C-alpha cells in the first residue's frame, strides 16, 4: 500500500470519512463500511476528542477486518493509538497555546508509536471558529482562529510548514455550525506548499465541491453521514465535478 503522503499529493482530491469510536455500533459496522466504500471514499479517519466505553484498538481492528480502505488515526489524545491502523496523523495543535497539545501528548505517544512501527505523518492542526464551541476546542482549552481572519490561518499554516509538518489540517471541529470558508482555505493553500486537509461542518455536496475548488486536497466528512447516510450517495461523483 502506498504511504498516505504518496496517496495525497498537492494536486489530489480525496474524501475521508471520520468515524468516531463513541458513535460506532460494532454490529452495524460491516454494513456501514460497505456503504462507505461503495461511495468512492478514499480514506477512513478514526478518532474523537473523547473515547468512552469500547477500546480504541478494538474499533480500529474491527474496521480493518471489514474494509480495504486505508485506516488513518486522527487522535484526540495519546491513548488513541492502534497497531492495526495503516498510519497516524501525528497532530500538533499549532493554532492553540496549550503546550499539552503542542508537544505534551506527542512526547507520551511517540515512543509507543515507534515501537509499533506505525507510520506517522507530521500534521499541523489548526482549529477555526465555525460558529460554535466544539469538543476539540473545549477539551484542548484553546481558542480557535476567528472565522473572518484568513491571514492568521495562513500565517499559522506557514509557520507549521516551516517547522517541518508534512500536512496541514484545517478543522472547524465536530458539530461545527458551518464549514470553513473558501477564503480561509484558498489563502492557506496559496501560502503553503504541502497538502491540505479540511474538515468540520461539511454537510452538503456543495460544501465539498467548494472546499475542493478552494484548494483542499482531502475533505473530511463526519457528522453529515451520522445525520443522514443518504449523503453517501452524493459523494461518488463529487471528485470529478470540480
């Protein structure tokens, strides 16, 4: 299997579905994954700000058992690691000023990730205010970048690239009222020379097309398929319409 970075070039358009372990019912998972694959999704991201109950590794192992799609960990903490995954986004919350999520959790996780031989992708993670406080901003105790300040987002992303991150991730957070604006996406994309992931508040086909048109290389969908699995039926043709 090609590495995540080889699959995601600065010119590619990929769709990822984010699966939150707290919202997964294992007996329904095989059929859900079948529908996701049929929609032409490229990646499965797994993670959440909170994981309660079922163990994280059990969820990832079960997903791998029923899907051939690359499974990438999108960790909310150092506890969200599994050797069954294909890769992990090694996130640093560069939009915040909380050292625990800039480097603290990473110090705890790094030795374990290395022992497992789990491929890690250095990812600059930027939270953007999309109309409501999200679990990510609350748990991390960080203030998102204002929605109408694309220049701050772009400067933050550039700093992350200069610090050595391989991918940049703009996120409105789970349950965001609206998607990240095209102005922010396009300004960040024109400023950096690495692939760009965009997620949060994306609930319509038009929002996906807008994110791609503005420069996103990966668009992440989560809450939308939880609210309406019929949304998956609209995804297959999207990458070819922009």
